[in-house]
């Protein structure tokens, strides 16, 4: 019997695979008065994947299995990242 330790979350590497975005427009139907626009990704045959080490329930296992280590940012590093982002958001919000 095989014991499953963790399920890894991987995503297709669309950037290096140059996957294409396609738009599908669905016309109004029935009581619906507007078109529905759906954006989809047409994946290439590029067989490379990115390990998602953050968005899951077993982050510690992912880091151990992928041999990644992270150090927590200090308060100054957080401020250096957040403040310009908030300023940019505030600037774009007024447009």
C-alpha cells in the first residue's frame, strides 16, 4: 500500500510555453440582454510546469520536497514593497 504524503499543485508554464489567450463572445439568449465574454487559455504543447509553493494547504511539504527555503521579510522590507504599490493603486484609482 502506498501512503500519499502530499498533493503538489503545479501549473502550466504559459509564459515560456507562449500559450494564447482566446476570447469567446456568447450572444444574448432568453431574458439576458448583454453578450457574455469569456477569456480562455489555449495551452501549448510545451511540457513544463511551475510548482505552486504558496497557494495550497501543505506549504511546508512543498518547501521540503522542492528544497526551497524562505526567510520572512522584516518590517522595512514589507514597507518597501507595500508603500509604492499602495501609491500606484491610489493614483490609478482616480482615473
